[in-house]
């Protein structure tokens, strides 16, 4: 008796055309060149040579690769990409070794994908009888400045009183549970999670591909708890760029920390070893808030009130009394409950955060209204002196009438991965 | 005579094919497990094999269709039955087709126009296949076939009881017997689905039918709807009898069936989990009776049986995968056990969102390694 094990491998015009294959091959090689260059840039930035980094950022083409390895994770100080796919995962095993193994697999996949390479043997390179390692929808696309940034939620350290992974003692003091802020209406199914991954890219397909492949690798160890797509950036970490408008039509967050400002980054964004958690040195804390915007009522609001609410003019984005977006904000010229006034560092004892939020629209809400808003993301050295402090000031914000916080998460993002290291290696030692 | 435009097209396609093979030469060699591919040139009236004396083992045929019609390539066993086939090879395209051959004489057939008929060539295979896995896989395939037959028998026995209750219009009893009658079927579902004419007659769901198809709807789910939605099976007796007839046809076809360890077994196990993921976790399969968890368990049992039959080979070729599968089968079974009630399971309607999410996560956790079974077995 013979037994058949037929497997198929197709070639010819029905599969990939030679022209497409050739083009992909060329762009792959080019990408490698880019990522090599970025690696050097990353090292320089890490050494604090700001002017070098700044010059290099301007040279970085839209589709290029952002270095994965470095002292800090990419996706924080990196110039903001156009699109977001943010996913939060629950760890569904109690087996620490399995979790670490998955983090290593994730790291390898993340390093490949951010360099524009597929996962494992790729989408078509493996045996025909097996499902491909890579899901394939990013084949032929450039790296698109993809960054993948990982963070660990408080529940990874302790969940329902259980220390599942022996990490309880390593929970950083700064990884606090956020207090209830007035007006919060948080949906537990849209918040929290043991692990979060922020995927940012200039091409949405590249960002979605990255999260999808990480989720697939993680099956059995983690399960997606919730995720959020963001279609348009609302922040700039590049000082000479205009701040992108949010869905209210305003430029908000002009005073953002730039990715090239080593001083403010060190003071307000990067955690230091002496902050209370050694393994977080070089890392940062991510606060995510899903902020629903009451689009329809806002649109019925007069221009004057809209401008008063923000404290900026709608056309230029200039602060009240100013002419240009980046003119100095004079707090006294703004209404006492203006958003910019209350969020400004001068109103918060100098507190600053690095904002990296995205607009979202998840269709409509069943009541004929847009299910839309801002997926707010902020990085900071310590949420207690960053987001929490500022958010408490915003209790009287005139903008609150038009927004509602409906999802929330806080995650400790470890430092960047060294060559040969893996995500979370400073934590799981 | 072929019209000129086709000739021109074919010429271009052949040219691009040679470009492709120039780039992908190494990969092709890998696909054939180190052996060079055997070229087959199929035209509208010929089937030329480059080599007719072959060693036993994994063989790659590189079938190039240089004719004008869509072609089909078949390898026929000495008894004339199809060992393996590859359809839809378009004009000007080329397909690599891997098949494991034991010693013996075979015929290869190219069927231009895919009629199942066409010119053949004899090939002779001699020697022993490299690697010791073949005998174990042959035995696994034989054992699986016996398992399939036993499950179809079981389904027929229990469906007779179910149909008897339908015939008596005993709604309560028929409801009780409905889910158990489907267990054998659900356990071997991918094999049953190979018979494309029978599967829709036996197991079609109302929501999947077009308006025209709905007029001719038969099978289990029609009776399910009558029992649970209408609360009566009066006048539905003919559907019970038809269901039994269709199951008998299924049974009659099993002896002639060749099941291979890679596609039918490992591939079937993956399909069983796909069934769970897309039909059962969502509660779509049993839209009226909500007995989805009974089907869920049967699908998982069927996949597990396949895995157990292939396990000696899997352990040798990919021990880590075997460990993953053991663990995740156990996890799914444990989770399912939480919903047991009497001899069966609770109504899926009573399973809340959080529990459904847990089941879904467990199915993803098992489905992912299970999708790697075919690759491991054919290594």
C-alpha cells in the first residue's frame, strides 16, 4: 500500500508574478539599508547627540524602517506615525516559562516586522501543507516606520490577589491604578489588560498586520482583551511640524515634548533607575484613555464657544491673544476653564507628558451618532506626577461637556531591547 | 488549431515561468525533500513524463500545462483508483505537486478540460521510501478509516431512534435524541464533507441557504427547527426518512475511500477546530436547539482521535508541538467539562459572554498548534 501525502506548491502567473517578486526583492534590500542607517541614528540619539538625530529624522523617508533595538523602546520619542493599532492582552496561562518563551517569540517577530521582513519563514516560504508563518497582508509593503511598543499592566504583577508569575514584588510604585476622575464612565471590556502593544505605522495595513501576527503567535499564552484602531494622529513629537487636528477640528497638545528634546525626555518621559524600579530604567509609563467625543453636540456649538473651550483659535491654532500656533501661551488671556489653560504645565507645577494619541471612528453607536473620539496615549516618567496630576486639573475643563472617558489602561513600558535581548528581559530576570 | 492570441499568451507565460524557476530553484528543491522534480508536460492531447522509473518516497511532479485548456493531473494506483490529483492547472501555468509513492506501477493522467479522462503514462516505482514513518502513517490511516466507519454506524443507529420519535410526533423524545444522533457525524465531519452532494442534504443550516435552496432544504437542522421553533414535527416524517437514506449513502461510500494522513487526517483535525471556532463558539450551528456544546465536544473528540493516531510520528518529528497539543486538548476538555449537564451539556443560550470568550480563547489556543500538525507529519 502506498499512502499519499500530496502537497502543492504553485508557481507561474497564477501565483505571484515575477515582476512583483522582483520588485519586492529590491525594496527588501533597500529596506535593510535604511534599517542599518536607523540603527546608527538610534545609537546616536541614545548618546544624547540631539542635533544628529534631528537631522536624521528629516532624512528618514516615509516608508523606511525605525530601529527596533536601542536604549529606549521605539514608538515613544519616535516621530508620530499616521496610524495606530493598539491591543491589550490577558495572559491566560499561569506558566511563567511559557510567558517568557512567548515574549522571546514576540521580540523576534517584532524585530522582523519593524524591519519590513515577514515573520518566521514568511508568507510563502514555508512548506505548502503547513499554514504560513506570516499572515501575508504586508507582503511587498515597505516597513512604513512601524514601531511596536510593549507595556505591562498592573494585573500582570498581581491579579485577584494572585501573584501568578512571581512578579508582585517587582511592580513599580509608579504603576498605579488610576483614581476615578469625575465624568469617567469606564467600560471594563475596553480597558486594562496584562500586556499592551502599541503598533504605529504610516500604513494601517502594516500596523494591523503586526498586531494580528503577534496575537497569533500568542494564542494559548495570551488572548486579546480589547483593541483599538486609530486612523489619524493628533499629536506631533517633531517640533517644527504642525500639530495635527483632532476630531473637534482643533490643534491640541502643541506644548508636547518633542522626540529630540533630550532634556525634557529625561525629566518627564524616561523612568530612571532611582525612581523606585530598577528594571524600568530607560522605560516609560503609558496611559491610554478611550475618550468618546460628543461630535454632534460639538458641531452645534458656536465658533466662539469652541475657541473659548480650547483657548486656541480654530484656524491657526494660536493661543488666545496670539497669532501663530507656537506663540507663547499667556494663561491669563485664556478663560479659567479653557482646556489649554488647565492642561498647561504652568497650571500643573511644570508637569509634562508626551502625547501620542490618535483619532478613532468605530462606525456609529446605534443612536445615529458617530462612535468617535480620541484614543489618548501619553508617555511619562511617572503617571502620578504626569497624567493623574493633569487630569485632576481638568476636572473643571469646559471640554468635559463634549467628551467622556470610556476606556482606560496604564502600562509600564520597559526599556528598549538590546541586541540578543527580549521584551521584558529586565523584568523577568 | 489554437487561436493565435492564446499562443502568444502561452509563450509569455512560459517565459515568466522560466524566470520564476530561475529565482526559486532552491525553494523548489526543498519542497521535493531534496529530490529533483519530475517534469510533466501536459498539452491538450498528451501527457509526457520526463522520467518513468522512480524511486519510492516523496516525489515532486512539476506539471506544466502547455495546452490551451485547463488541465487536471492525476496519479492512479495499480487498481485504477485515484491516489492523488491536482485540478485547475491553467494554460501556461505550472504546479509543483508532491505525492508519496510506494513501490508499484502507477499511471499518471492529464485531463485537458478536466473531464477525468485523457492520455496516460505508466510509471514504475521501486525500492523503499527513506525514513521509518511511512508504515506508522499507513497504519494510522487504516485505523482512522475504521474510526470513521464506526462513527457513521453510530450516527445511523442513533438517528434511527431519533427518526422513530419524529415519526411518532413525540416532540419531547425527539428533542432528547436530536443532539446525540449528530455526535458521530460531528466527530468525523470533514470526511463527510468530502461528499459535496451529501453534506448539504444532511447538515445544511437554514441561514446558509439561498432562497431557491431553501425550498429544497432537508436534513437534521430542518427537523431541529420544526422541533424547537414550531414545536411539532407533524408532516415532517419524510425528512426523517430522507436523512436516514442520505446517511446510508454516506456509509456505502466509505469502503472505497482513501484517507491520507496529511490532508484528510491532519487537515481534517484542523478543519474540526475551524468548525468549532466559526460555528459552535458563536452558537450558529444549533440556532434553535442550542445544543452547540454537544457538537463542540464531538468536533474536539474527532480532532483528538486523529492527533492520537498520528502522535507517535508527531512526537518524533516535533516533540514541542506534541506537548503543546496535549496541553491544549486537556485545557479545552477541562473547560467543556464545566458545562456538562447529565449526559450532555447545558444549552448554549445559558453560556454567558465571559464563558464564551474563555471557550473562544481555548479554541484559538488549540487551533493554532493543530494547524501545524499537517506540516509536522509531512516533514
